[in-house]
């Protein structure tokens, strides 16, 4: 399997590094940059799973490669499962001056909206859509449950990691954990290990 390669439909350095850490040398992962894809891929689905599939199909159909794409959402119970599909651009929804995909601004908005709310339960959901020639597309999911901290802590990881306390993280936020410890329990780690199983058996 280690001589196989597949395109991961992202140019997000953090996501690419994390996926490669989880996969190790099991498969060669190419980024969108590696295949010369520099355009903005549409993400207009109302669901996390739909966005992942939309990205994977776009790359597979336009570049003729086997491909997988992920989309991840943070779902907070007290906010009716928001930010959900708007996870990466949460702050921009509530503050027109905020830049889209600004993790610090996103966390500030989230913490402000949870002030005074006793229920801080949340979960991360990663959906990975896998599209390969001659095979039916597949959507794989990974979920990690936890709570939202009252203050950010740690400088590892990315996104909302400094405010997410996974249930089995021994009181640490994702951003306080070593990469291998986070990957062992994270939503993306769970989904990626399932991806490895599928690729290994086909």
C-alpha cells in the first residue's frame, strides 16, 4: 500500500500535516497544489458530509484522480449545533468586519456566545468523502465528544483546538496535547483510520 498515492483535496497545511501524521508511510498523500489545482472549490452544501463530497467530486471529475476530501464541523449543544457547516467562518457571520477563516476571531465569538450558559457540551464531526475511479463514492465519519473550555489554552493544533476539551483528553485541550495523543482520539483520527481500512481492503 505504501506505493499508492491519492489526492487530499486541501491546501490547508495544518490538515495536510495532521493527515500525513496519522497515515504515516501507509500511502502517499498529494495536496491540491501538487496537482496544480489552485481554484476555489465550491462548498455550498447545507451539510458537512455534502461539502466533503462536493469537494472530492470536483477534484476527481476535473483532474481525473482518485481523491478524498474532508469537512469538519464543531457542533455546540447550547447553540443548537452551531457553528456546524459555518465552523471555519463563524465570526464572519456575526461580525462583518471579521475575516473569514480567522481562528482567533471564531473562538472569541464562540466563547462570547457561551457566556453564562451552563451547558458547554460539544462534539467535532469530520466527514471524509472518498471518490475513486470505477467505485461508488464513500462517506466516512469520525466524532469526538467534549466540552468548550471557558478560556483558550495551548498552542498546538489549529482552529478551535485551544478551547476544545475532549472527554478522554485528561483535562487537556486539543491544543495542549501532543500530536500523536490528539490523533489517537480525535474526530479526524477516527475518520482517517477508517479511510485506511477501506483503502487497504480495496
